[in-house]
C-alpha cells in the first residue's frame, strides 16, 4: 500500500505499513487511518527536551523507563499480531513500568504515563481521538501540555476510565501521581508565556 500523501488518509493501514514508511515522515495510525504529525516548533521541542531530561534523571536505574518521541506505541484491540495492529501513536513523552511491554519495535500496550505537548494543528486530535484511545487502552495518567497558555490538563485513571480533568498552571513542582515520588519542575515554562506576551 502506498505512503499516504494527505494530512489524513483513510485506508487499511497497519503497523506493518507504519514500520515501512520513510523515517523522515511522521504519521500516527488510528483505526487504520493515517494522521500526519505536526512539525514541532522551537517552544514545543524545548519543553519536550526539558521534560525528557527531568524524567530521565529522576528514573535513572529505576524499573519505570521514560522515552521521548519518536517511539511507536502499538495499541492492540486484543491479542492480535503486531503486523495487523491498526492504532499506533507516537506520544511526545511516555513512561513504561512493565518491561514486558518494551521491545525492539517500541512499546506494545498502554504506557503508564503519556505526556502530549500540544501543537495547534493537532491539538483537537490529541485531546479527543487520542485521549479516548489512551483511556480505552489503560493509560494510568495522561497530560496535555499547552505551552503558550501555560496550562496542563491532567487525567488520571479511576477504575476503568479517566476521572474528571484536573487543570494546573505550568509552574512550580507538579507530581506525576501514577509514579510514586516523581515530580516535574515546570518553573522553566514561565519563560514561554512571557515570550507570548511580548
């Protein structure tokens, strides 16, 4: 099947197609539809880099492991083979505490924590479609980071679904509740709001 050329391409795309596409092009799959990923800007990448640095340092030598995109997260519906999985996301940051979910292809199954740094072009897709699939898959904690607004939306699993959204300012120390004793220092994000006010 040819590489999709549009921002959203309907087809019967699977992980087998995803794994064969050129490295320079980034796509995510949701129910067989290929969605182009937004090119990250400087602020987006600065936030991802700093959060990755903090997570890497905090989890060094621990059972839980943090990774930064691009890492393919395969979300099977049940126990189907990898090649036919039709939903594959590349979250900006993720934490996986079950080493059996990690393999040479990326991650199979729900990460414990997902952090998505929002881009204007794909924010709706992240906060609606991807949110629903992360919930269905069993992600324990999901963050949406709005860099310019300086607000983080946090969803935590309560039973089989996410509880009500919590909104916090992107400043000071904010704990990741799914991982004991893990806190991110978000004070650095104030600078991005100050730039937007200029």
